[in-house]
């Protein structure tokens, strides 16, 4: 059984750096074809892909946010960490992590964590 | 590259709902569909255009050709009321992953 769970701060001040951790079980980040992604959803809005860490240590980013994001996969800890620098109110959203195998859709998702950016 | 979905679709119980996802030559890509109910994480309902994960009823089906992919919900039920998103990989630009804007399905 694959499970993923997001953790991190619920409130962040503008200009600060946000660090989110996805901790998973039932899957190995080093297994061929595995990708773990971060996806967010502002309140009442659509899903937006942020970044993905692949089993082969390849990391990809949404080009519109690339300069602010870093994704790090740690297979030994069963974690994928996302950092986002210089946050602003537009980054207020529920942040999800999700698993994919050979890019056949995201078949397992965490419950999501709501992050509010406010002073 | 942009994936275009209608903002809303209405369907009567027992009838068929069709949700479209438009994109340039989307028929050459694999399309995945998600259902999201309020306050919940998205759930994969169709992958690779027309395959269903285990546990997804066969009332859900998908197709993809030309510039339009379609998710079809047959015999709509109250529990199908949700937001639905299409998604592709490798849009041809820098996006590894791209989502459509979502469609709110209302079962009247």
C-alpha cells in the first residue's frame, strides 16, 4: 500500500522560504520509473504542477517558478523535499505530493497541506 | 501549450456527461483524468487516454483524437459531482507536467 503525506508550516511570512516535506511509504524513489511530484492548488483554483523528482535523480521544474524552487529526493529517507524562496500571498495554496510510475498519471496523492502566506 | 476545459458541465442523473480537454494535436499525447471532490485530494480515474485504475467503475471512459480528449461519465450519479482535470506529460515545451483548468460537473 502506497501512502504519501505532506508536512511543513501552515503559515509563512512574505519573502520567507517555504520548506515542505513529502514522506512516503510503500514505494521506493530509486525504483525504475518512479516520480514524486509537488502540485499545488490555490483556494478555489486549478491544480498547478510545481516540480518532480525522478528515480534517476533527474529533477524538473515548472518554468514559471523554476528560479524559486528546489526539489530534493532522498530515497534512503523515503522523502521528497520542496523549497520555495521569496514567497508571497499568491503562493497561498494547498500543496500536494503525488506518485507516478512511468508517467501513467499520478495514481497516489497525499492529503495535502494548506499553506497560508501572510504577515 | 495550453489544455482547455469547459468551466462547467451539467448532467441529469442516469444520463451521460462528456468533459473535453482541448490542445494542439493532443491526440499524439497520453491524457490522464482526475476527479476531485471538495476538500479532497484528486483521484486518478483514467490514465493513458482510456485505461482505468483498479476500483474505478466502467461508467468512466476516455478517448483522445486530434485536438480533443474526452472523459465520458455514463449513468451519472450524485457521487460523480466534482471537479475534473485533464493532465499530460511533456507538453513539448519546458513543462514536464501540465494540467487543464478543470471542469465542474454538476449532477442536477
